[in-house]
């Protein structure tokens, strides 16, 4: 029997909506999709990172069909929670109608951290580490959000 309660609406925001917020959206949909309606957006969207899609697919979550969206594209959605996953987005994220609670939980930026990688494997290792940190956070969402 389906749960009659409406799903909690959550938005993950990062700068480009390319890596961190996309990973968080993918993990949340995969793990908590029955309880959470999840979206992601960026303050300066730049397309979904192919490396993010690759490491998520390795972990069993396909985000390859996701698109990069600007926060203004989702302003019409009454979010219960807006979670910024980087400092830049936290400083520039608009206030959303509906009074959703803001949460700031920063993660390293994969392209920035991996810019000094000496090999593709070292670069992928950085993306995997951040992917796994985001996954661990998403596992705690019911507690963090009081669900």
C-alpha cells in the first residue's frame, strides 16, 4: 500500500550543477526516492560532468540522463529543504518561496581537487572519494531532515 503522506521536497545546490549536487540527487533518488522528491540545480550551471556520471555508474546509480539546471528553473517548486553542497552556492543561492529550511553541507569540488592529479586513475580516485562522502551523507538524510 503506498504511503499517503506527501514526499518531502529537497533541492541540492552547487555552483555548476555538474558534480556534487548531481551525485546527491542520484544517491537520494536511489536510496530515499519513496520518501523524498529530490532535485538539483546550480547557481552557474555548466553541464553534468562525465566523470561524475562514470563514478556514479560504477556504484550502481545512473545519472547520465540528468541535465544541469539553474536555480531559477526550480524557483516555482515549494521545497521543504534546500541543501547547498559548496560555499559558493551557499553564498549565492536565492531564497526560495515556501520557506524551506536551508542546510549547508559542503563537499570538495571534484574538478578543483583533481586538477593536480597526475593520472586518470588518480583523478577518478578523487571523484570516487567525494562520491562516497556524498553517499554517506545521503544515508543520514532522514535523521538530518527529521523524517
